[in-house]
């Protein structure tokens, strides 16, 4: 059984044995640890450090002369010798080809999330006897609104 499947089984057991409604995962984790359903696997110091680096790099932001806040570090996933690698670079010095690939991979991730969200909403609407939930996947208006708010805030601060 894959690790993700083990975690899913723990959640399902919690819902059967403790509470079937919406639940905070801290409560599930406490229960899983208390009942020995979860024993953390050993992790290498290298992996812990790599994961911490990746998380902190994802969070680093800068502000450009136009007042745009942007992510400073970007990554791409690639294969080498049958292994998946993540390569990281600074947006202000990365080669164009690297950034094109990084942006394309992020866009693919967003579209995959939107596809899965649509699958979930469609399923819910099919099995629910309530008014169908409407889903709009075109984010043009949302992005325009955020840009307008940023511009308003920038002018207000000046």
C-alpha cells in the first residue's frame, strides 16, 4: 500500500470511529499518533533540509519598480537518469528557456487543479439533490480585479 493510501485509510478510520463530519487534521493526527495508526517513517537530514529550502524559496518575494510583488525563485521539474529533479533559479538571472519551462509547468499545475475542481463539482452536482453549484474557471476578471486593487493601493500609499 502506498503512503498516500495509508494516510487516506487513517482518515477513513477516523471518520468511522470518531467523527464523520468535517474535521481539523490536527485532531486526526493526534488520534492517529495516540492510537499508533501512524508511526513516522525515518527521514534523512538531507531531505529535511532540501524540503525546507524549497518551501522557503517558494515564499521569497520581491517588489519591482512598478510596485509588482513577484516570486524571486522559480523551479522546473526534469528527469535525469530515471530520477526526477527540481532545479531552482532566481527569476532576475535565470535563462529565458528556464523561465519559459517554469511558467509552463506552473500553468499546467493550475489547469490540472481547475480540471480536478470541475470533476469534483460536476460529481457533487450529479449526486446532490440541492441547487447545483456553479463553477467559473475563467479567472480574467479575478486577475483584473487584483491588478486594479494593487494599483489603487500603490496610488493610495504614494
